[in-house]
C-alpha cells in the first residue's frame, strides 16, 4: 500500500519551509477569526450580566430621599434583597415610614434597576435568572448544529469557504442581536449565530494544522491558542470601556462579516484539493508558495503527489467505523472516557470564566486575569507533555483544579485576593487539562477512525459548555456551590484518567486492533 497523500505533501512542505512567507501570510489571515472567536465565546458574560436591582415601591419612589427603603425591603447579610419586599399596610398617614409596612414578605410586581447596562435591564428580567442564563445555554446549544453543518461544508466545498461563510453568518446574526427588541429575538439570534457560524473556529484550526508540516503544528497550535486568548482579554477591556452591550456586540461582530472576502483572497488548502483529486489546482497553489518562499522544488517530488493521489485508498465510512467501535468494548469504553474528560474540561473551563464576574472586586479585571492565565498554561502544557506523559499530566491537573476549586469554600470573602489566587489556579489547571485532552484523544484512537471519534468527543463535550451558563444559579443557594461542583467533576475526571493508556513515545495506532493493544507500561519508539 502506498503512503497517504499527506506524507508526500509533508515532504513538499518541509522543502518549502516550516513557516515560510506563504505560510506566515496565510496563518496571519487565519488568526483573525481565531482572535474574533475568542471574544464571541465569552461575550455572554457581559451582555447578560446580573446587575443590581430591587423591588419597585410605587407609592414611595417619588420621595427625594431613600431612607424608607429600610422599612420597605428586607435585608440579608446587610444587603437589600432583590426579589422580596414587605407588604404595605392600608393607610395613608406616614405610609413610607416604619408604620407603613407589615412584617409579611411578598414578591415584587415591578423593579427598579441600577444604571448598569445589561439585557436584564433592557428586557425586564429581574428575578428571572433562568431567562438570563438561558441566553448562554442557547449559545452553547447552537454548537451541536454548527459542528455538523460546518464539517459538511468544509469537507464538500473546502476549508476557506467554510471559514468565510461561517464567519459571515456569525457576524450577521451577532449584529442583528444587538438590535434585539425583545427577549425572544435575543435568544433566537443567539442560537442562530452559533448554529450557522460557530464552526468557523474549528475550520480555521483544522486549516492551520494542515498548511504546516508536522513539526510546525505544535507552534501553530500555540499561535491559535494565543490569538483566541488575546480576543478574550480584549473583550473584557472593550466591555469595560463601552459599558453598553449593544455597542459591544456591534463593535466585535462587524469585522467578522468582512471575513467573507477570504474566498477571493486566500488559496484553498492543497491537502484538501489533493483529497478531492484536484491535482492541477493543488500544484498551482504549491507553485505560488514556491515563488513567495523563493524555493524551487524537485520535479520528482511534485510528481509524487499525483502518483499517490491516484493510489489513495478510500477511507471507511462513519457507519462502518461506528459498528466496529460498538463491537469493541475497549474502544467503546475509551470513547466514553474521553467524552467525559472533554465534557469536564468544557464545563469547568467555561464555568470558571462565566462565574469570574461574580468574584469580589472589579469584574472586568477579574475576567481579564482569568483569561490571561490561559497563556502561561498553554506554554506550560507544551513543556510538560513530552516530559511527563499525557496520563500523569491529566491526573495531576484535574486533581489540582479540583483542589483549587473546592478550597474556595474554606477562604472567607473578606480575603478576596486569596480567593482570586485559588480561582486563577483552578482556571490555570483546567486549561492545561483541556489542551492535553485534545492531544490525548488524537493519540488513543486509530488513524482510520481518528477524525470521526474525535468529532464524537468534541460534540459530546459541548454538553459541558451548554450547561456552564446555568451554574451561576447554584450561587443563589450557596456562594461557593458552583466551584464545589466544578471541583467534584474534575476530581472524578482525575480518577478516570488513571484508566487511560499512556501514549508518550508510542507509535500512533493505524487500526482498531493496534489501538486496543496499546500497552500501559511498555514504550514504543516513535519511528
């Protein structure tokens, strides 16, 4: 059997240079949507912030002072309750004084909101926290559609078209959402944005990995992660400056509409063109890279692409692969295990980001710090994975994340700095786990099923990001309940990671039998 087209193309790319001028320019274009999507993934934190409000007391609101609030609204922990008030008495003299209200506590009929900006205020969502958190859940739910839609678009029409069209839809629905006139329009456009546009990040990630040779992919992956993290940090600064969720959406989503121009500016990925048998188009792109990089490829090396394209064996269908997985208890359990690890990562990762705005202190600074900590985490991940192995790293960082999150219950709120340090430690640890899971999942499954199984894990993992926006509701019962919950699922993930095979320095399995036989102790040379 001949080598796959990728091996010949990797040789071509090796001669062109790991990061030659052609690759650098194309990567720069790809980092733009990655940067933008770093903002889109977290904008919910600022457009649907829980703000200060209280019950409206119509009979007293016109008074110049607010001393009557202490008689009209009950307190808890020295703070006025948001959703409760004292029952008024049927009298007129001194109505807003201490004798104007009974000791009976009732719910609010209407609300008075602070000057803070949020959809809570615009759509009168006071004391309807489930409606506020549902906005983020609808955003996450759209991913279940987008991963399929964008995947089909990418495989059928090309990576560039997938990135461009998905970004365009994301930008359009993001801008439309900024003009929402009611709550229903808000959640509908939230879902449509991700359902039709969120897959652009995955398509850009795949394209980025395909246009560099193997030894350049680790660095390329780091660049993409940094671009995404930079977008997330930029979001907090823009939200802090603009103080208006509608202006914020228009500012960050408008640039995405212009990504549609990539269809006319960028060349399609040669790897995809060869997989579709479009040899001449692929060669034209390679020759363009030759000219830009000022490199001349050997004729026999270029011709090898055509030979191997013709002899390429068709991959197994998804149904065929799924049937083999079901019949193999080892691989089926491994799929279940990797799905849980992915769900834990997305649930804890996004949950910590969302809940960071509720920490004591400046919510914009807190979110900025929680986002910034991902950069050193990704750097550390690259340094330790090849030294300590995937399994040890996963067990350790899941355990650390669990300890950091659960320890918050023992730190009083009068020590906000220490609480923030532990919180950042939890985000730092789960970020390393997330990056490690990406690598591990790609190594424990066979080549002839790797992409399909990774897609299953990634899609299942979106359950975590869909549920994460609901976790602030837990804080209504106990302040530290969200982080306790994050710690519990991370602890279970740490224990389950012990059941994973170690793949450090082992040859990637090419079929299900090789994947099942991966040893926990023996090491193979990766040649």
